[in-house]
């Protein structure tokens, strides 16, 4: 099964995407490239008589491990393009030299090796693998179980945040609010009874006095509220529709028009 | 008693541990525990000696195996003690002088708040020193070797609240480490050559080993001996070590520890016997040091430093003797024993003087103490006569033999070595007399507030006992060559050789030189007025005063790299350790800084280091393997 | 093809199964016991209990060996021989001491681990979690997994199984490193570096294993050794593969140039984890390296000796020099660990039988001293602004005058430092002596010389700390700024390790005899 | 053409993965580099297995796959924890442990 087509396909499918690890800027792109690499490797496994391993590779690596990487990338929300300029002096040089040296060294020693391939067609299908796994390697399997427990516990210890304060019921929340002196009923919305129903205009109570609380505090802090008293005066002076004394910073007429509710005639 | 000799080590050790752990409760009486422990060790040793004397000369070596230390088929090391005439000599010297110094210290350290700790260290020292001399293998000897180093370090730096004292302690530490490297190298070579570190095994095989191997081992051992015994070129620490309390100087830096180097060489006699070149180097080092020490001694005004220089010089004599081979070994040890007595006595005398003079050490501030400190004067005087080599005092019997032995041989050697020993005797006479006269005779040059007085009985009695030893021990041991015969099973029997000059001539010359030296000293320092301020002095004096600029030389040659370390050790306080380490980086530390820079904190650089490492190693191996 | 039921001799695996099985059960405890305080008690009891029982079984097995070489649990996969039992016992001891340190709490009732590993350090949520008294008691099962993995690591004879066990003990360590209560940002940084470099080195190991497989068609160590013996000319692929496999193991030992993670991780990790990891990882990795070298690559001894020499010398030099200039005590000990990795590799010279005694002994002494020293570090604390107990005081200057304040801690620390330095009458000396004599027996003279000089230089920074503790007065206000803890569990650990260092230094023969009789690797084929 | 060519391919992929670890600041990308290295080893194992007509190489690759998956879980968890604390997954940024 090992033929040139397979090899070159796998080689291209693995080497090129894996270069993203060095040159790509966005972690998500890198993760997706590695997914490709894993698929390529799976193909190689299948091609070399390890179909079971190929499947496991797809399931575990592309399906679980790389997805977990992506998941964490999303979780930490740092998919910013990374600045690839090197900050440690000489590190880039050392890294390329070391990696190049490593590759050359390994290729040289592999080329130097005298290997006599054996003939025979051993295919690692699930059955065969299971036979070996649960006879010769059963102890390793058992130890793997402990390893997985450790990993799970470790992940929980480092990431799981339990509830630190007791959950409060609605009743408790309401009681607390009243105890803090809040109004038991809803506050009037801004603009109620006022000449304008804009968000920046305080509501007027039935007597026509402005209720300053009804405007969002944010606007108050920014000094973007309108003076309620002025609008009260307008209320009284309805005969004068073209009241020009608009306070500074108030929305223009055009915006008023847009903001008025349907069916209400703008003045 | 011989099988119980381990008690001599165990008792002081236990006492040291007890004193360190006992806490303040024991402050009032702890020092007596130390004294008792030391005396007990002496009694054990004396018992063993008596038992040994009752045995045949041939059967006097006993090995006491304590336990199997490092088991193994190829290399098994057992913790065993070797009791033979050589080691028992040391045991007696260490415990006897040690006990006297313990007694003396009770009074000398009376006002020190940490007296209990001081005695713990003294006991520790005694235990370690006994381990050193009783060990039956180089490994165990090494334990003792390190132990005395540690105790000495602790005791020199005992008053470590003064910076210079701590510096001195550290200097001793650094130089001793250099010596230790020598011992470790020697042990490695011995192990490689003989497959064992036991004295018995090694010495049995030594005659068959090649001369080159033995020479290598011998030189490495000499390096070790030089470090411990303050021999050229590692002598610089001894003078500074005088910063420690005076009893320490008497015990460690005169009588016992500094002679460990001589012990090591005599103990290793079978190795040196097969390595004439190494022997010659030992003798030459000894000759150089004896002259160097004497020269330094002539210029020092600090009484303790002058005595230290003298110690260095006297150990030079012992090394010279040890380097002469079988004819010299016994004399080296003989001189070591007599020197132990008279030098310890003089140090204690110096301590007594310092005690009287408010811890002044400058001899130009002494003078005319004979009148006020009669006992000190007499005891010191006996020591002085002994070191001069005036018959019939101890030093004469031992030193004269060394000078005679130095003149034995062929070619240039007897003339050079013997000449050095002879000249050294004259110089010794000069500087020791100078010291003696400046201190006890002439006019009083005390500062106004001085009221010298004789020390208490606790201090004078040990001095008196040592003075008796200085006077008569040599005569006693030399009569009928008792001591030499006693040591013969260890040092081997030496054929009698005639020196190149006849013996009476040598004796005559020696005594004449001694007389000249003494008279010169009397003229300059006894009869004449001694200026309170040191005169500028000739180039020679300045050189000698500065210990031959040994420190500068050391610094330039091999201490420079270690210097920063020393400094860091000394000023290891918060600010320095935290801040200035970076600034003061020199030598090693700069290399350390460089290696620190590799650790950038960047995981990617780390990965690069690893990968490059793998590639380079693989490349070398693959290319080399093809 | 019919399925053949595998023949497995389970009995020799009992200790490992106990440890790993208890770890799995302990995970269930996490799920079922809600109260953190109860959970801590239960987990601690279960962990220590399991480790003790396992240790008991190891001893029973040892006695049961009665001079025989051991059992092949599964041909080509696992052999439990005397050598691996010795290592297993050592790892269990380290595990027990480690677990005690994991459970130790300051006088404020805080242990070394964060209350909640998933929330950002210093955040409101972290405060809430602390107030709620949460505890990451998962560290106990994680510790068990690590110990179990390491024990497996010492008896596996198969390159790929080794890889699985390597990950089994590494993953829990990566996680635990990230869980420090104080200075958690550093702790997370350390975890990330440890993980990334660890994964990187595993990949290198694995590719090496693949190359070795390609060159020999074998994957179990013994067959590899036999196959190499039959290869007339060593081809480059085999050598490169061997180098990569050995490099992967040396990474775990912490030898330069694969050491870069050591200082950062030792410093950043919670100190009890550092203590356990520093002792146990080195031991387990050394045990595996022994097996790989003695069983598989012994025919390549001459070729690979280059690597061992180069790495040993580099480690000793870098470790020693860098430790000289450190101001952080954990970092100083970390660099000293690198230097010790060098000493360990010295013993591999010549692959002598002596090394099989020297290495376990060296690792035992080194591990005990390491655990003790780091345990002491957990006891010297900064005082927080509110008067509570703060982070560990790790700047060297903060240790000035400790000898006066706490003679016990300072004395024990001095003992451990002297042992690291290899001063006679401490266990470290005997360890160094054994290692050096093994190397001399292997003919590696110059290597030993370098090692001796390195240990001389190294003595300086150890002594510097001793001088600082005993002979330097504490700076003004240090009494207020530094709190010295007296935690019982920690003191027990310090006491045990200190006693062991002294006993092993003076009477090492008992333990040496044990290792002596364990100095054979079971070879099933031969 | 034999399966040996796939071993060469594995070597190249391994080197590319290593380069990514050395070059990329984004921890997740560097981590993908490690994954590529592991997969390269797998490719080599399978190729050797094919040449030797054995199953062992495949089995090994299978184990590596599982181990790698477990490793990914822990690695990503560490990265997430770090991200929560620092709002970055740059490998260069946390570099307080050094020297």
C-alpha cells in the first residue's frame, strides 16, 4: 500500500499545514492547519496497515484534542493576530538553527540506518489490536486508566469554580431590595407625562414636578439630561408650539420625529 | 584499657554535645564537665599506654574495630582505631596538654559569657584530634581531619563579634580547604592504587607500588600537610588565627592540630619510603618554612604572632626531619612532643602576660615584667631555654638530633638542608630571645593605666607543669634513646649514618650560633632601650613584618577567586547578601553571574537550551561513533 | 488468532496497586465528603495509611525474596527485583514525609495550598473561597498517583510503558506545582514552564524511543540490549535514539543542560511539593536511568559515556556556580539540586556494579536532606501586615540570627546543608564517597576530580547560610518581621530526616548492606 | 518506495514542532508544537511497525495517543488558570522566576 502517491499526498498534507505553526499569525488558523496534519497522518496510518490507529487518530486528535484546543482558544478569547517579531535576542536565529540542525541530524541518522524490512502483511484492525492490547499490554492499559483519572482531576482542580456564595431566591432578592429602601413598585419611565418622551427627559409626577430619578444615571453623570422644570413650563405653555428655548444639547427636531411613537403627532 | 581506647574519643564528644545542649543551666559548672572529660580521656590514654609498655615491642600495635562503617565486597571500610606507639604518643600529648589548657581556660575565660560554649568546642576539638591520630584508615583520619578543622574554625572565630576575627576564621577555613583537597586527592589515588584506605592494607602493598604512584600520593599528602601545618606556601593563615583566645592558640596552633601534618607524613612513612622525590620535596618545604618562619618571627611585635611564626618555623624542623626518611621520623615526633610542651607553655605564658596587660599584645608596650610576674617569667624562661636548644633542656635533645640528621646524605642535600637547620637555630635564638627580653626585661614601657600582676593559681599551675616538661622531658625521653626505640615499630629502624660533618662539630656550631643570636638580641632588646613605636625598618624587616607579603601573593596566585567567597562569608548580613553580592561579584561569583544570565526566565530559551544540548551531544556521539 | 489470557504475577505488584488503588478511591472521597476539614483529615489518614501498608508489603516482599533475584511480573514489561524494591521503599518513605508536609498548617491554620486553584490569585473569589474554608484536598490523591507512578517507573522494563509511567507521575506534579497559597502567580508560572518543558522533553524521549525501536525492532529493555549486542556496527539512528531517551530521563533528574526548569519550578512550587518532588522525582528518574543503562544501553557504554561526562560536568559547574550567587534560599537549594544531579551522573561512569549500591544510597541521603531542608523553609515565615503569618521568608538575609531564635530549626538546617556539602559524619559524605568510589571503580578519574572540586566550592554557599544563621545577628526588627513556626507535623518530618541523616552518616552499614544485597538487576533472559 | 520515507517525514515534522516551541510566544501554539512532535514520533513508530510487519509499533502509537490526550487536558487547564490570573497566554510574559 505504501506507494509514491500516498507518500507525497501525506507529505504535502502534513508538512505544508504544519508550517503554519511557525509562520501563521492567527492561532485559529494554526489549529485548523494542525487538524489537516492529523488527517494526513491518519491517512498515512491507514496506508501503512494501521486502519484502526488511523480511525483513532481522526477521532481522538481531530475530533477531540484539536477541538479542545479550539475550544480553549475561544474560551480565552485571544484570537488576535500574533506579532511574530521576536522579542528574545537571538532566539529566532537559535530556533531556526536548532530546528534545522535537528532535522539534518535526524535525517542523516535515519539515512545511515541499516534496516532490513521483513515481509509479511500485518494489518492492525481492531480485532488484532484488541488481542495484543488486552494480553501483552493489559498492564499498560490499566495504568492508562489511572493516568486519565489524574488528568480529569487535574483539569477540575485548575479550572472548576464551585459556587462560592449560596444561590439567592427571588423572594430573598426582593426582600433585600425593599430593605435597602427601594420603591416597591416600578419607577416611572423617563418622559412620562412630560412634553417629550425622550430618554433624557425626566418623568413628571401627576403634579407636574420632575422626578429626577427616572433618568438613567449614566446620562446624569454625563450631564446629558434635560431640565424637567423647563418641560413643565412647556406643559403649561402649550399654546406656544414653536418654543425655541431648547436646552443646549437636546436632540434636534428631526431626531424627535424619529423617536416619537407611532400615532403621536409631533409638534 | 586498650580495647576501651574509644572512650577517649567518646567521652569528650559526649561532653561537647552535653555542653552545647545543656543550655544556660549549665553555665555555672559546665566548664568543669569539660575539664573532667578531658582528664578522663587522659586517664584512658594513660591506662592504654601502661598496658602497651607491658607488651613486647613487636606486639604493640592493636587494632580496635568498632563497627563496619561502609560494607562492601570490594571496598569495605570499618571504623577502627589503631593503637600503636605513634598514636599513643599523640594521645598522651593531646590529652595531657589539653587537660592543662582546659584548666587554664577555666580562669582565662572566666569573664566570657559564652564560656560553656568555649569548653564544648575545646572538647569537640580533643575528640576530633584523637580520632585523627587513632584512626586506622585514611577515611577515618579524614573525619578527624575535618573535625579538627571545624573545631579550629569555631574557636578562632569564637569572638566573632569582631570582624577581623571572623575574617581570620574564614581565612583559616579557606586555606584548610585547599589542604583538604590534597587529602581527598591522595585518598582517591590511594584507593585507586590499592583498592583500600586501611593503613594495614595500604602499607602492606605500598612497597610493590610504582614509584610514580607513590610520589603522586606523597605530594598530595604533602599538600594536605602543608594546609594543616601551616607550611610553605599555605602558611599564611596561622598568624591570623592568633585572633582566637590564647588557650586555643596554645592547644591547637602550637601543640596539637598544626602538627597533624607531621603526623600524617610520619604515619604514611611506607608510602614516602618508596618515593624519594616526594621525601625530598617534604624536606625542602620544611627547610623553607623553618627559615621563613624564623625570619617573620624576627620582625613581629605582636607577641602571639611572633610565637605563631616560631611555631611555623619549628614545624618546619619537624617536616624537614620527616622528609629525611626513617632516620628522621622518630626525631620529628620527638621534637613534636617537646615542642608541644614548651610552645604550649610559652603561649600560656603569653596569655598570662596579656591577661595582666589588659589584652595588649604589642611587645613594645611590655618590658620589665620579670619583677611583677615572677612565675610567668620563670616558666616562660624555661620554655625559652628549651626552644633555644640549650642543654639540658628539652629542645636541645630533639632539635639537635634533627640538625644532625639533616647533615646526613650525599651531594648538595646535607649541605643545604643541614645549613638551613643550623642557620635556623641561630635565628630562633635571636627572635625568641628578642621576644623574651622585650617582654620581661629592659625598661617598663607600659601604658599609664597598666597594673600588671601575676595570674591566679589556676593559670600558673598548668604553666608550671608545662615548664617542668619543657625542662626535663627531653632529657628523660632521650636517655638511652628510649623514645626512638619506642617508636621503632612504626617508624622503622634506621641504620646509623655519619653526617657529613662530625657530630661534635655540629653541636658546637649550633650552640655557638645560638649564643650569638641570644647575645645579639640581648644587646638590642635587653640592654638597649626599645622604642615604643616600631622603627621604619629595612626592606627585610618590612617584608618579614608583612609575612613576606604572603597574603598579596596568595591573593594574586590563588586566593583571588576565593576572595569574594570569603568576603561573602564574612559580611554575610542582610544588606550584603541581598544587595552587594551582585555588585561585588568577582572571580567565581562572576562566573556564577554569567551562568545566572542563562536562566532568563523565558520558557522558550529553556527549551532552546535543552534542544541545543541534545543536538550537540547527539552530534558528538553519532559522529564519534561512526 | 486466539486470545491468550495474559500471565501476570500480580503479587509483586501489590504495593503499587495499593497506592494507585487508594488514589482512585481517594478521588471518590473527594466527591462524597462535603466538609473540607473532615475531608482533609480523612484524606490524610487514607494517604498515610495506604503508603504505610504499601511500605509494609514492600518489606514483606523483600523478606520473601530471601536472596532470590525477584519476580518477572510480565515478561518484557515489569520485573520486581530487589533493586526496584529498594527504590520503591525509598519512594514510599519520601511519599509519607511529603504527605505529612502537605498536611502541615501554619499557626493561622493555613496549609501550603490555595483554597481554590481555579480562581485568580488575589481575587474576590479567592477571598470568598478562603473564608468558606475550602481546601484543595485533591493534592493527597494526586500525591498518591505520583508516588504510584514513580514506583512503577522503577520496575518497568519497556520503553513505552516507561513513557506512560513517566506521564503518570509528571501530570500530578504539574498540577500540584500550580497550587501554592502564597505567591500563586509565581506558582502558576512555574507550573506552565514545568509543563511545557516536561512535555517537550517527553516528546524528545518518545522520538528517541521510536528511533531505538526502529534500530533494534525491540521495545523492552533487555531485548534492546541483546539486539544492540548483535549489531556489528552501531548505526547513527540507534545512537541518536539512545541519546534522546537518556536526555528525556536526565531532564527529570534535573541535569544541565536539561536543568532550566529546576530553579524556576523549585522556587515557584508550594514548598511541600518542592520537598517531595525534589527528593522523589530524582530518585525515580535515577532508578529508571539505571535500568535503561544497565539493561538496554550497556553495549553503548563507551559511546554514551561522552554524554554522561559532559552532562555531569556541566551540571556540577552550572549548579555550583549559580548557587553561589543566589539570594533566594529555595533557588539556592534548586541549583544545588542541579549540582547533585551531576554527582548522581558521576556514578554512571563505567556502569559498575558498585553504582547499583551507591546510587540508591546517594538518592536516599539526598532525598532525606532535601525534604528536611524544605520542611524547615516552610517554618520560617514573614509576618503579614495584619500580624498574621505571611509567606515564607526565602531571602537569605531573613535567615540571619535564626540560630538564636530557633536552635532546633537552625541546627537541623545546618545538618542538612553539611550533608549536601558532603561533610564527614553526615549521610551526604557516605553518599558522595560511595558515588565517587563507584566512579573510580569505573575508571572515571578526572570526573571524580572535578566532582571533588565542585563539592569543595559548593561547601562555600552551604557554609554561608550556616554562618548567616549562627554567627550573624538578626537585623533590627527582625523579630517582628519574621515568624518562626512550630508546626508539629513539620517538626516530626524534620526530626525524622535529621535523625536519619545522622544515623546514616555514622552507622550507614545497615542500609548499605540492604542496598548491597539489592545490587542486582533481574535479567529474565540471561 | 518503502515506509522508510515516512520516517524521514516524521523527522521533518518533529523538527517543525520543535521550532514552534522555540519560536511561538502563544502558549497554546507552542503546545500544539509539542503535539506535533508527539505525532511525528507516532508516525515513525507506525512506519517502523509496517517495515517490521509487527503490531508493537502501532500499539505504542496508540498509547502515545492516549497519553497525549491526557497531557493536553492538564496543559490546557494550566493555561486557562494562568489566563484567568494574568489575562494573557503569552509564554514570555510570566518571567518573574529567573536568575
